[in-house]
């Protein structure tokens, strides 16, 4: 009896765990038995691995082969284990040096001719290998740039199983990532192209400075989509840790390219209004895949024509808006994905949506029902609500407004002031500050809180809404360069909550 061993990694959500692959070559009729909770794709790897080994110039054992993946209770999903399975068998057959396999994790799918194909989730897999204190990882050549984003671990790239075997025998050297070649940032449209709409532009600046959610209502063609598309451009660039978080999610979703393996700009995700719950929050069979709310992590999720979306789809937003992450339970386990995004809702005021409100032909009940699909609990989580009005003829010929560069400079300055204030507590933006901290550690003056207390007494504001209004007041204070919000900032924050849906 001969035993061999290699290592790979299992990715669940954005988390990963190193998996030990054991191969046993024993007596019995030729056959391959795979154990360790494999899914369908992994079960099919038996034929892929055998063909890849023989077509790479190595011999497959002419006896019974048992392949075990442990931890045995951890579901194994996908074809990422192919390379590790092949090397475990070759190790058991004593065709490669065992010492070379130590402290190395192997990721990659095998083609029948032995070529290494890319797999999803390489970046979170390499991050998991680093956290487990392994020293080396081998990935497909096409995923080398993505894996090379992780510092503190040796990353090697190979094009085929034959190349890996020769490297293990000391005959060749594998490729290493080229530092600094991560592609260009996304160029978003400029704010100066939006004519008029000074109030909506200011609301977007406040939203960007504090990472608040926004709702824009108004007739079609008024500029709601234009403004939403320009919001990512006035957001600060992602920090190194944020870029890795976002890139890991897009890696799992299979959206990375070799030309741009690192996402350093805030993403902009705009699903169609006919999208499903699974497409929005994530789902699928086996292990859940990330949805639009996770792909928009640290960026913008734009829901145009939100009043046309399904009720269940809209209500599914409530948990990620509050928690900043999504947890999805499926057959193969619970997947956890970050979902700290900025939500931008856009809607017409009614189904007929005329250019002027006086031309509306909808019955009062129809108008109320149209936006009534947006429930109170959902709207309570939206900090800024703006009812946009039509522009005048003069606005179309006026000089261009402020550019994205000028607005972004103010946003960055406000965010830096907020980050410095919350640094001791680990919060980055005003939107992340918990309500108890606002009420107990950073209490405003009695005079400044008068509008909030009045709104709470007359029932026009919930406790959650009060906390969100206080967060907006801190953002207005940061944009003004003040020390602490006063009654003017608190009043303006409450005013933002009273407009847009009436």
C-alpha cells in the first residue's frame, strides 16, 4: 500500500480553509474512489485528473486508487482541487519528490491534456493560505496576476501539470508575478456634465462624504441616472485592504480579467429592474454565489426604476443595508459576503410620468400605490431623499458646473476628518457609526437635538431614523469643517428625510 499527500484550499463565501488531499494506491480492481463530500464538478474530476496525468507523460497506477479530502465534513465545491489530486496520486506512486510538496498549496483545474485552467476564488483562496501560515502557493498562469496581489507569501504560476511536475523535480523554475501591473482605474463620467439640479448635486456630495443612501424621484429624462453614474467618481479611491475585499468578491463571481486583476476604484453595479432576489443578494445551488449587493461592496448599488421592482426583491435589501453583510444558507453551507455599499434609488413619481406634474393622468390611488411598493422600513434606511424638478431653458445654456475633481476633493477632506474622529473605534465613515455611540459618546448639545426630539414626539421620525439623521448631521459638519453639528446641521439632515417621496 502506498500513500501520497498534497494540499489545496476550499473557499466558502470570502473565507477559505486549507484542504488535505490523500491518495491511497492499494490492491483491487482498477478504479478511482473519491470521498470527502465532493460535489458534482469535483466527482467528475476523477476522469479529468486521470487523463491529464497520462497525457502529461506520467503513468496512472494500474490498481485501485482512493482519494480522500479532509476535513471530511467540509463540503468540497468546484474543480479547484484537480491539480492537488493529480499530485497526490503521483506522490503515492513515488513519481515526484515528496519533500517538494511540503508547505505548498496547489490550485487549478486540469484539462484532459494537462493544461492548467483558471478557477474562481483564487484571491480569497490565496488569502486563506496566507492566514494559515503556509509559505507557498501554485496557481494557473492566467491567475498569477490576481494571486500576486497578496503580499507575504510566495506565489508561483504554471501553465500545465507537466510544468508543475518538472518544477517539483527541480528541473525548471515556475513564473512569478510581475509587481505593479494591475491595470488602470475606471474613468467615470464627470459631474460637470450635469446641468442644473444643484440640490441633487449637493445631496450626492453629502452622500459621498458620509457613505449615506440616496433616493432620487422625478420625471423621466431629468438626470437621475446621470447623477447616479457620477457618484462613484466623487468617492475616494479604495484603500489597499478595501481593494482586496472588493477584488476577492469579484474573483468568486468570476468577473476578474488578466488585464485588470485588482479593483482599485469603487464599483458601480446597476441591475435591471426585473432582477430576482437571488441575483440581487446572491444564491444558486450548492454554495451560494455573490449577488449584486456584494459586488457593489465599497461602491454604489444603483436601482433604477425601483418602483417597478418586485416587492420581495426590495425587501431583501433591508438586512444588508443594516448589517453591511449578507449570509446565505444553501445545501453546501452558509456563505458570508460583505455588502457595505451605497444605495441609490431612482423612480418616477407615477406610472404615466409626465414632464410636468400638472399633466399627470393617474388617479390619486394609483400614484400612492406606485411608490407605496417602497415600504416604510426600507425608506427608513434611506438617509437622503430628493425630489428633482425640471431644468429651465437657461440652465441648459449656463456654464458647466463643478467638475468631479473639485467635488471629490471636498469629499476626501470630509472623510479624512470623519476617519480621524472615529479612528479610535475602527469606523471609517459616519454611516458606520452605531446609534448608541452617537447618543452616548458623541452626544450633541441640547439645543441641536431639539428638532429630533420634536420629530420623535409627533411620530414623524423613528428611533432608527433619528440615528441616521444624526449621522448625516455629522457629515454636513465635516463638509463645513466644523467641530460639532449644531441645530442648523441637524435641521438640514431632517429636511433631507422629509423630501422625495411626498
